[in-house]
């Protein structure tokens, strides 16, 4: 019961922190200009599958960017706010706290994702053309989970490299390219393609592209889901060990400022 | 001149936090890495949706647009850091020439913006094989320099806005997005309704971009004088407005005893 209370509290806290001190309506519309540009480019294509892929990918990219900033800077914000020590001595594990906050971040980023989605549909003047309409929602759900896992990784990572949240301005475009949110990663040059395969997002977006195109069997798509789940699990295990490393560093050195 | 150079250097170094290896890495990523990655996104998306020719057009437009990101974020820092680092009061009590101080803030961001453009064009050449064979270099470089100067005027205006409002990131982001959207970098302004087209021509980049695109395909400089004159005039108007507001904010602060509107 206490775990549920802690999860609920962490979710509410993160939602409030994301909202900021002052209500700022402009930030919900920040992705709009970019969404219009991407939708316009998608509209130039004569292939409806290409346009559909971009229309679906733009909101995912918007969620990914918001998640990287929101979840990725969670631990660093705890340090800056002087609350990391309390998080450590609390009976709630740091892992539970971080996962709860990432769920909250998904909830808050849905608003901007929805605004992006509406924008791209208005500009593109097009409905989705999907071969496997039943498989696409599963692929999209996996995409959101994959984005969560990648964002979680950045939280201990940012703390361990002593980076500021501004570093995400440089990382976010890399993640967008390597994830294949706007174009299948097969479009990438070979070197980037190989690097992209390390990210679970690239596998999930493959499943999204296959669901839209319908050129492979449903079993093949299920196989892609399987591979992406394995890669996600590997990232989660890496995240787990990095959180443990952060905990160990704090408990052993006793000085947060040492890393 | 010596004082001006020192002032320009200090505003760049101190107000952009360029004093550590980590920050230097961040600056390198900001000037070279981020533009390159953004061009890759647009070039590959263009290739995916419009073919190789479309990718080259998008990459050229977007490379020009990259300059606004570097200038707006850099100049915004040079003003907002005055607030956050509590140095604005010292500026207000000093006898320094305000116009010199105002102009010196952009001196090092200007070449940084040009480096972003070069990073973008180089990336486009590597990724989509951008063809530079027909470029009229004199016209092209002149157009780029005038556009960069016009964006500087616009970025100064947004920077001064940061003096008045601490929480300005969303407005800056939207203003940058607006420049990317309405200046013809990606979407040709001819697709917009006539009144919007006229509004777009009041923004920096729009007029100069006609000159950039023409000279990129070999047009002589004399063909684009009109566009370049209008681009330069746009920049001067923004610069004068910004300086006026800069002076007004100082007077307002001294009169009310507050450093910004939200204080």
C-alpha cells in the first residue's frame, strides 16, 4: 500500500514540476512550427505510406524530446534541489521513484503530442493509410514504452557525467535520427544505421513502418516486437545498474558533489 | 576599439559560460554538432518524402535557417545571464556607452552563426551530395552575410525581451519556430495567402533567402540587389527597435527599482 502511495506522490510531484511555477501556455505550442514543417514535407510525397509514417512519427518525436528533458534531468534536479538524500533514505526505492516519474512525464507530454498530431493532420490533409490497422496500436504502445526506457537511462547518466539539462538540446536530435521517428532508419548512412540498432526505438519504429506498409507478414512484425522487447530489456538492465552505481557512489563517498 | 574588443569578448565568454572544458564541448556541439544533426534530419526526411532533388532544396534552406538558432540562443544568453548572474545592476551604474555595449554582445555570435551554416552545408554535401557546382560565390557569400546581420537585429530584439521577462524560453522557441516556418526555408512562402506573404517579408531571412537561392544556382549579384537591400533594411529596423527598448528598460528599471517585470 505504501508503495502505491509513493508511486502516486511521485507521479503528482513530477506533473507539478513539469507544469512549472507559472502556467505557460506557449510551451504546449512549441512543437507546432516543427510539426507544420514535417507535415508539409510529408504532404509532398506521392506515397501515402510515407506520409502516414511521418504523421505518426511526429507526435512520437515530440513525446521523446519531452521525456528526455523531463525524465533525464530528474536525478540532477534532485541534487540541485537538495532532495536526493531524502530520496535515498526513504523506504521507496530510487527505481520506483524514477519509473513513477517517467509515467507522469508520459502523461504530461501527451498534451503536446496531441497538439502535434492535430497540427500534422490539419497541414497534411490526409488520413492514415495503414495495412495492418490492428497491429499499429501495439507497435505505437511499444514505441512509447521504448521511449520511456531510453529516457530513464539518461537520468543516472546525466548525473554520472555531471551534465546540465541543456545537454539534451544536443542529444535529442541524435536520438530522433537514430530512432527513426521521421524516416525509417534504412534511409540512414551505413555507420549511423549500425549505431541506431543499439536503440530499442529503431526496432519499434521498424515495426511501425512494417505495420503501415504491410509488405511483411504479421508474424514478421511480431518478431520485430520481440527483438525490440529484448533490446528494451537490455537498456532497462543497464539503467538499473547505473542507478545502483549512483546509489553506491553516494553511500560510499558520502559527498554528492564528487560526481 | 580595444575596450570594444574586450567588452565583446567578455560578454561572449562570461555570459555564455565559456570557461570550462565541459562548456567548451557544449559550445562545440551547439555550433557544429546540433546544426549538422538537424540538417541530417531534414535532408533525410526530404530524401524519404521528396527524393534527392527535394532533399538538396530542403538542406540549403534549413542550413540558412540554422544561423537563427545560434544567434537567438547566444544573444538571449548574453542578456538573460545578466539577470540571473546579478550583473545587470553593475551595467546600469557604469558610464559605458550603451550602444557600444549593445552592439558588442553580438560580435562573437555572428561568426558562430556563420560556422553553423558552414557545418550545415558541409553535412548536406556529405549526406545528400549537395551540388555546389553552379554557385556564384560572391553573390552567395554577400547574401549570407546580410541575412546573418538581419537575424542579429531580430535576435537582439528577443534578447532585450529576456531582460524584461525571466521566463522567456517558450517565447524564444516559438519565435525561432516562426522564422523556420514563415521565411521560406522549408515551405516556399508562395503557398501562403497574400497577406501572410507580406507579413513574412517583414521577417529576417525571407528576402535574403530569395537571393541565396538565386545565387546558389548561378544568378549574378546584380539580379538580387533588391532582395538584399530589403533584407538589410529589415535588420536595421529590428536593431533600432531593440536598442530603443534596451534603453527604455534601463530607464524603467531605474524609475521603478525593479530589474525585470516579474521581479
